[in-house]
């Protein structure tokens, strides 16, 4: 199962997680409430398990 990247970014933004900077192959997103950071690959679709892991790292609800 996969999730479109744009849809996942909207979920992140609705939970106070915003773009923080560019890495070489990933973008860095930061939770404004907790200060937690994680990387998000630049693929057009993301695996649902990866999205759940990113949500756990950022301490936000799953998609």
C-alpha cells in the first residue's frame, strides 16, 4: 500500500509539522510543538509503513 507524497505532506502540516530544509535526497521536516525532526524522501509515492514510522518519530497521529 502506498500514499501520495503530497497527501502525506498535508497530513504533516495539519499536525504542525513543517518543512525545515533540504538534504541531499530527502527533505527535513520539523514538528513545531516538540522540536522533533525527521527526513522525508522525495519519491512521488511513499510506503504506508514508512509514513507510520515518520509519524511515530514526529510524535503525531498516524495517517
